[in-house]
């Protein structure tokens, strides 16, 4: 009888623990692997292409690796910058000391400024950042070799090493850059900065202000300063405030004192933006919002709030303007501005993809927890979205995870077609960082016009490190880089 009970208990233990052990074993990632070996191929209803998923070589003569997808090596740089990265204790412009990372001895790093059409060259030197570093040009549709993702488009730049990024700044607007090696740690620690590209034709006479918001140990700063940033703006002047949200959640911004226009989102100008007032604008994590105001003729100051009582105060005679509470109304880009014709037809796509975000218990690289899922699968059992150059792509992004996710597609901008089945009726709303709230569904579309291997992930960066990452892969493109390996590549 005792033997029967023991046998029964043993069988029950095996029945319970056996599947768990199998799931644990199945979740373990190799020490070194290619992103092209992960997950499963999703062709979105289009042709399978000439190269197999899983990192196998394409048919002879058709393969290009990501290092070949680069700017003209013979063209001289118009804008040349050297950035030296260090791990160190530094002093913010506000005077507070902080242990983190710097570029050229400061955080945020230097603002990179270019004129449309110029070739930008940035030489990154790692003086003392352990574990390596990269620079990703967030929102800029750079050639794939310059995308700055460790283990995908390059190896992490180790201590004593350097890497040069080259790209033509053919998009005007507000962008930023940050590390994409251990990004959830290094971005929070200060490895970031702003990038602004102005039109070749000139933007006219106006006051132009970069307002990069970042939290250092929970302290909100604007361009590294705590409290208000004061900017000279004469009466009657037109001012553009370029709001950059480097944090992991939505940041509300609003203007007190005068009406304003939402001039641009994620580096793309809106069509026919009308003046509004007593209205907030939601800026997604990683997203950018350009607000334009006309200064009062009597010299009164104007405050642009960034996430709270502090912000940018524009003025001339005085900067004495008390903060106002956040307005109850929030501007909806789905209906704001004037419609305009698109250069492609999103109603006739070559590929249709689903990106369904959920959450469930399981193992991620052997660690038990409640993890994010994509189309029901835990990483690495997630889709690799395959496209051909020139494809019109339509993607349905839905979120049933219980938390909001700011979704960021590298190398492309997508136009929002609808939210929860309601069609967009305003200006074309182009995004590279889209806040998808829990329970929301967006339809977006884009043209696959930038060959490469591109991340499509949540820009709440800890979420990306917890499995909320997929990739867009072009036919015939390969990569020689691997996650892990001698370079210790850890993109998230």
C-alpha cells in the first residue's frame, strides 16, 4: 500500500513538474544567436521570398548584409561630431550630482543640428562605459548600417573602441538619439541627446527651442535643468518648442497664456493645424511634439508645461507666469488638422500583419514570471515580419495586456488609419512612436522603402527587455552580428 502511494505521488509530481521543466528548458536562449534565427516567419499573406527565415543564405547574388546598407562612403560629411562616452559621476546643469553616463562630459549629450540634405557623421568613442555602447537615431529613417542596434546592425562599441555613423538628414524635424545596448539601463542613466534637422529652404524667422525631458532618479529635467527653462522671445515672435519625451510613459504638455498649434508629430509636419487653447497634447514615450505659439504683442510671457508645473517659459519683459493645471481636454491627432492625399494606397496592401500584445505567465530565458506576449507567444516565439522592398504594408496593432505600450518601429514612419475602428479624418498622422493603450487597436500603414533588419518594439524599454520585441525583415537581407557573443551584444 505504501509503495502504491509513493508511486502515485511520484507520478503526480512528474505530471505536474514535467511540463514545467519542458517549458523552462524550451525557453532557454543560447549564449550566442542571430535574431534571424528567432521566432517564426510571418509573410503577411505575401510571397515567401528568395531567402529562408532562420538566417540561411539567400539565393546566390541576391543577399546583402546590413553593413552594405550605408550612406555613400565617398561623400564628405557636412556635419561632423565626435562623442566620447564615459561612465562617471557628473553634475547636471541644474547643479545636482548624478552617477550615470555622459557624452562629451555631459548628459544630455550635445544636440546634433543639421540642415535637410546634409550628411551627418558622428564618431562614437567609448572611453569607459562597461559592457559597450551604441547610438540609435530615434525617428530618423537612417540606412540600416547606421541604426545602432547591438547584435543586429553592429557590435556594441567596447571600452577603447569607436564606431562611426553616417547618414543623410533627408527628413526635417525633431528627433533624438540614445544607446541601444542594454538600453533600459543606459538610456535611463543618461546616454541620450537631441537631433534637429531644419528645412533647406529655411524655417523663417522664429524662436526655436529644444525641450528634452528626462528623469534622473525620478527628478524631471528639461535639457538637464530642474525647474523652468527661460528663453528670450520678443513680442509678436513666432516660437517653436520641440518637446522630446525620453521617458517610458506618456507625458502631457500644454500651453498657458496663448493659443498654440500642434505643428508636428514625430518629426513630420501636420497639414493645416488650427490654433487651439486650454488643451493638452499627449506625447508618447520616445515621441516628439512640436508646439508653435505667437508671442503676445504686449510682451506677456508664455509657459509650455512639460509633464507638470515646470516647463519652458518664453518671454522678454518678464518670465513671471505661474503654472496652470493640466487642461481637462486632450487634443486628438486622429481628427486634428486637414486631410491630405497619401502617396500610396493603404487600402491595397501587399502585406497584412497582426501585432497583438498580451500577457501571460511563463518562462523567459528560464526565468518564471508574468511576461508580455506577441500574437500569443512568449519571446522568442514571436513573428518575424517579412517584406519585399516597395511593399505597401498594413499592420493591426492591438493591446490586451492590461498596460499601455508605446510602440516604436525602426527605420520607418507609419500613418495611422484608424483607432478602435474609427477612421482618421484629420491631417495624415505619421508616427514612429505610437502609444497603444490597454484595450485599444490601431490600424497603421507604411511603405517598405528602407531595406534592412529593423526592430519593432515597445519603447517602455524595460518592457522590451521583458520580451515585447519583434522585427521587420526585408527579403535578401542578412546580418553578420549576433546577440551575445564576444562583443556581449544586449540590444535591450
